[in-house]
């Protein structure tokens, strides 16, 4: 079967084919999910150098654990649980080791140059939009970890409250509370920009 055939297959069928050791299906599944995983980690992790490694590790865990997934309909929430667990593991690792800063290293701004440019906007509008994106990302990264995870899984990944509760091992009420509090903090933090 050609690669074009796999691009047209629905997600659940790709999961089923991947579970049956169809490596082209697995390759397509990885291609589809890697951008979402990378985007999620870019909002969760404050260290840019860790994002690619975390994404790769999540994809590896997905590929290795796919055979054990019983219900392909739960693939998205299962994958988000892998991402969430990896992020928590990374937090524990960071909290155990002291932060080291090189005296020789030059400080640098985070680059948003990897975004696809919107040719409809004028340069001034693009600059304002880029600045706002940067402010939003900074405000999200300044949220406490449990708020940040909940808001990212809801707003970026589009998960339901139930799926977030399952991924974070909490109740739906706790998830709703964390999302509401995260939104409130984001509104307060961005009030003078918007």
C-alpha cells in the first residue's frame, strides 16, 4: 500500500493497523501526532532544550506501548496521559537537581520564528501579534504546574474535563477549578496587554 493510502486512514484505523505491526501505519501515526506533542511540551516546559527530547520520548513510549492499548477510541487520552506523565517526571528530575547557569553563555530571547507567517497582516500587526503570543506563552509558563497542565490539555489539546481528570489522576471538579483559576490568572496577567 502507498503512503498516500495511509494519509487518508482515520486515526482509529491507524491505531489498529499499528497494533498489528504495520510499520507504515505507525509511521503515519507518529507524523500526525508529533506536532501536537511538540506544541504541548513547548507550552509546558520552560526549558526549550528539553522539548525535542521530551517529544521524542513520548513518541517512543507511544510506539512501544501501542500494542497494550485495548480501545483505539481512547488513543488521544492515552497519549495525553503519556505526555502528562513525562512532564511530571521531568518536573521531579528538575526539582532534584540544582539549576546550573554558564557564565560564558549569552542570554537569548525565545524565538517564535518557526511559526508559519500570515501574509494577510501588515508588519506592524504581525509584530503586535507575535508580541502577544509571547506574552501569552510567558503567562502560561508562569502558572503553577497543575494549572498549566490543565489549561493546556483543555485549550491546546481539546480534551474533555473527564479526559483531563483521567490524565492527571484527579476529579472532574478539581479539573474545572484548576482551569477556571488558570483562566483567571491569565486574564489578570494579560489585562494590561489586551
